[in-house]
C-alpha cells in the first residue's frame, strides 16, 4: 500500500479549506483517509500562523513509514524545516506555444513584405523624380537651343531687312 500525504478539500463553494491527510494513493482526493495530521486555509494571509497547521510528530512518523508528500504538502514541510524541497526546473515552460510562434512568423513576414513594398515605392519615387529632373533638364536645354535658334533666325532676318532698307533708301533718293 503506497501512502500519500496530501490535501483533501473541504469548505463551501468558493471558500476552500483543506485537511492535510495521510491516505492510500488509490483512494479519492476527498474520500477515505488514514489519519488527519493538519489543516490548510488558503483564505488567510500568507503570514498568518493559522494558515498552515500540522502535527510535526505525526508527519515524521508517516514519512518514516514511507508516505510521500505531494508537491504542495512538501512546500509546507520545507517551510517548517521538516524536509528539503528541490526547486524544479522546466526550461520549456517559458517557451511560447506553436500557434503563437506561427502568429509571430506571419506578422514578421507581413512586416518584411510591407517594408519591401515601402522600399520599392521609395525607389520608384526616386526614379520618377530623377526622370522628371532629366526631362526638365532636356526641356530646358531644348528651350535654350530653340531660343538660340530663334536668336540666330532673328539676327538673320534683321540682317536681311537692313540691306533691303538700305537699298530702299538709295532707290528713294
């Protein structure tokens, strides 16, 4: 028969109160037990003396007979100096679950796509601006060439008109 020192729940709904009992491991949580060795009232403040009460002599007796305490009872025994409880180490407990990892990967991919799209838009805007500058420079150059051509044509017209006027004046005399 394997013995357990465990908590058996009592008290009303939403008002828990536990008995610390020695019971056969096969018996129900709140069912048959061999001996009640203490009480635990979780509604009291942590520093209250009545929060955890148990008979240390009876606890030592049952521990010597091979009874194994549950984790919560082992915490009480450790606080009383009856037994030593080793700290547990579960490094995987802090790891996020599968769905959270999937959501983070999807968000990361969406952010990268958005950043790439913004970069592409920025590059396209820079190219369009450069093309507009080139077009403006070409238009300005073309306008200056046209202005120079017009000046040359105008000068030629004036030169052509000037001798014609001179001839008209000579003919008039």
